[in-house]
């Protein structure tokens, strides 16, 4: 079978050609010779990938050398066995253009022809033997290049043949079509290329696409290009989202006109679909190319139970179809590689990944390059909740998708009362700080305690049952002094603790189900820790209020009424000891009506009533491990 029956497939800077035994002759022609291709192509306005190539006469051509000389470059991608390519070649429009405006004419532009098939011989180019439409060399004035690999066609995402691109000196590409090509048309395209702006004029060009794979940390890169006449030696770059600056970068270098440098800006963390603006912030002659905008979506969140359902086609064994799961470093996860798939079978493969937050990629590959498209071949990769990770049976030579295993948040429920705020008649706590005007802060108030969480609530619309913020910790069951995780939460007047979304319980992300000690740290009161480690998650709240013994240590809760207990009031400085230092803080805040830690009864003012709580509790000390 000659080359006219081959199919062109690109992936990862390699291009493979396979004999068409498996596909019909007409379908090959359809894909290869579409006038308006369905395959991917380099979008107009893209930065032209640079390359160096040697033509059949031994002359070397470096794309950016021509562009640096201010020339417009026409790239023709062709194949000796391609009928439409031959028809276009016979029309002589590129020859006429090159003769009139090339080096032997006005020297305004360059034409380069690239043979896409690495297997094409010099004989085929000269019209000798099979696999050729005729003599491509005789009478051709512009350089014909016949590289022994398909790197250049792959860089330019050639959708079929013939494909033509025009490239301006500023490196921007445009797709050209054979019906348009005349010497006058190409010269007019060259004239339409923008001139550099006088002086200093940095510009930005995108280096990432919208479908960039990432979990939460997105590494950002951008091309800095000199659109000015003066050498570009510096530029200030900012990355922002909705007006908020996420990072800045001060680039320095030395770029002549239209030269560009790839700049790694650093990483930003994105947990949801986000539109980022990357911009030049330093002064320059023109701002028209100072902004690049992209929308990015992080990898989907999944459980750690992964199922691969395959309906194999009749060619999976001959095509060496195989799949695997790899970690974020590209290493195959042990036990996930399936290297042999039987044909015409309905198959299910189950994998259990570590139940910790981590990034993974599902990858399926085969040698022929057409996926599993025969005999109703199908694939569906799902997690245990039915979320689809991958389902493209037409994956070509290789298909993949990134996903992030995120264990379900550990829900912890607890109930606690605060002595200073408790009303024994109503059997609940005051919500005075939530009343209008609201004294409770929207952002968690524990930064002074060394906690940097970002929990926040719109207090204007939050529940009217909120008493105050509390800090909740989980401690290791075998080492109660080791804090495993902690979160700020909201204490309601009935003693229950709620997350910032208003739901009862506190969600701890990336924490495995196990036994933990629960520690509740309120403002102006002694902290308490569960008397023993508790199996978590728990559906029934751990209730500190039932007895003093529910708290670790001796005499660690005050009796509020009957069989109701709560945290001792009076620890204004949060050191776990109620003493003179707390009194001094009380005196320093006396008569203040704001959100004050010495307002032990939380009636919105520091007064003698708060002193009456401190005085009988003086000298009460929390266990060292709880403080």
C-alpha cells in the first residue's frame, strides 16, 4: 500500500503514520483533505513556534531570523501524495509571489514549503516512483524542505493538507486558504502587519490555554515580547482576579524588536473556575497588547474509589490499547496499569487510591491512533459517586484527564455552654453580640491566638441565634498535645457549634475518620477538651454540658444550674489561667462597649457584672495540655 493510503496523526510533538488496513480509503481522504478541517489548528493570532530547517538544496532556514529582518513569512504544509496540494502547486501562485516579492524581487517576504510526511523521499519530490503526484521540484523557486520528522507540522497543529499560514514579523500567525493566494493578496497581508511602536513597548502573549490541566496550584507563564523600537530590558507584570492582585513579577532581560522571552510568573491557587488577568503594569508607549485574559478550571474533585468501564472494540489487542493512573509526578500508581485488554468484551476494573488529597491523571493509549471507535467501543471512568472522569472513546493515540482525590470532610459535632453568657431560666445563652448594631466580626477573631484561617460570615444576614465565635481543635488520640487540625466556627445560643454555612457541625477537610480529642476554645472563658478521644465523624454531638467530667481534667467546668455545666468565665488573655492578668485586662477595658474579651457575660459592655464572674473563678487553671 502506498503513502496515499496513510493517515496523519499527531500527539506530543511526534507524528505517526500508519497503513490504512483498518480504515476505509474514503474516510482517510475525508480527514486528510478537508477544505474546512474538523481537526485542531493553530488559532489566528497565535505566537508562531520557532524552528530551523534545512531545505533539499542544503540551505538552512531559521524562521525567527526572517521575522527579525521584518519579513512576512508564508508557510506551506504539503505532501507529495496529496492531490489538492498538487493542484494548488500547479497553479503557481506561490512561485509567482516568491519571484516578485522574495529575495530575487523586492525582498519583502519569504515562502517556505514543508513536506509533512517524514517518510517522503527525494525521489518522490522529484516525481519518481510511487507515493507522489508529480515533480514538485522542477520550476519551483521557493525552498522545499523535507525534514525526517514531523515536529514542525505538529507545532503548527496541521489539520490536513494543504495548510498555509502567514506570519508577521511580530510572530503572529494567520491561517491562509488556497483560494485566496495570489501575489497581490500575500503582499497586502505583509503590508497589513503592524509596525513596532517607537520607544519602549512591552507586550504580553499567552503561554497557557484555557484547558490547562492543574489541581489547585496553577503554574502561570507568559511571553513577554518587545513591540517597540528600543531594546526591552524590564517590565512589571501583575496577575489579578476581579480586581484583586494575586501575584506580581518584575521581569528583566534584553529583547530586541519583536523578540520574546517565556517568563514563569509563579503559581496561584484556584479552587473554582476563575478568570485571570495578566497585565503589564509598568509605563510603556502603547497599552494595546498589555493584557492577557484566560479562564481556568481546576481538576474535578473525586472520591478515592475509581472504576474503569470498558466495552472493548475488535482492535484493542492489535492496537496495544492500555491504560494506567499516574500521580502528580508522572509515576504510575502501583496496581493501576492494565497493559492487555481482550477484544469485544465488557470489562470493569476497580482501583482504590490513597484516601488523602492528591492529584492524579487517568491515561489511555494505543498504537494505531484512533481510540476505541470500532464495534461500538466505549470507555467510562468514574468515581464511587458517579462523577465522570473520562469518557472519550475517540481519544486518538492517547487520551487523559486530571482529577483530584478529595476525601469527604470530617464532620464533628459538639455542644458547649459558656458560663458568662448562660441564662438558667431560658436554658440558653445570650445573643446580645449578634443584635443590632452587630458587634460580632464577620472574619474569625483568633489571629491573635496564632490562627490564620479565613473563615468568615456575613453577620448582617447570619443567624440571629449566634452567641460568639469559637476555635475548635482536633487532637491526636495517642498524643493529646498534638493538634491535627483546627477551625473557627460559630457557637449558637443552644450550645451547638455550627460551620460558617450555618449547618450544625464543623467540617474538617483532608482529615481521615478516626478517634480524636475535641477541644473548644471560646473567648473570655477557659478552653475545654473531651475527657477521652471520640470516634469521628459523629452524628450525635459530644455534649460537654451534661457533667463536669465530660471535660478532661479535674473541675474543668462550672455548674450553671442543676445538671448543666459550662466553660469557666474570666480567662481574658487566653492563657488557660484565670488570675490577676485577666483582672488587669478587665480594668483596661472597663466601660468599653464593643467586642471585648473582658465582656465575660457578653452584654456588650465591660462592667462590674463581668468582674463578678472573674472574682470567684480566680486561680482556676486549665490542664497544661489544653491551654
